[in-house]
C-alpha cells in the first residue's frame, strides 16, 4: 500500500500477535485465522522506532479500523527511505483462493482482499 497519511489501521478483527521493538511492523491474526504482517516502509528498522508510535501491544484484541501505529512519513522520507507499506498474508497455503476486492484509493473500512 502507498499511504496517504501516517496512520495504520487494522485490516480485520483479530488479535495483535507482535509489535516489533522498533515499531516499524506489526503482526496480526484475524478471527478467520489469517496471519497478517504489516511492515511500515522499507528498511525502516534502521530508524530504531524514532518516527513511530504504537497504539497496540501483543495480545490486544482489535477490530477492523482500529488504529495500530502512527508513522511520521516525512521523517521516513527525509531519512531517504520508501514509505510503501507491504501487507502480507503469511499463511496463504491455508487458503484456496485470494481475491483482490479493490484497487486504488481505499478507506480504513474497505475490504482489499478476500480469502477463501
């Protein structure tokens, strides 16, 4: 995803599995069992948490649209790093089909993928 703002929201209901010490990534397990990795920017681990603020911790129950992490995109760009946000489904073998639901601009409450 290419962020329009530095607020990263939960893509599904579930539980926070882990927030990385450097706050640049979070893993979630959805109530449907999808294991989701959200990585904020590329090589942002090198910033040692500086431009990030976590709003969740491991074990927190979350709802789709809950604020997970805030990132200062300007600081990331000034460090010469890319602000793209890879969102990965880590257990794709558990699903027979992954369908793209929407491309382009999306809001926090819109579905982007469907797993079945």
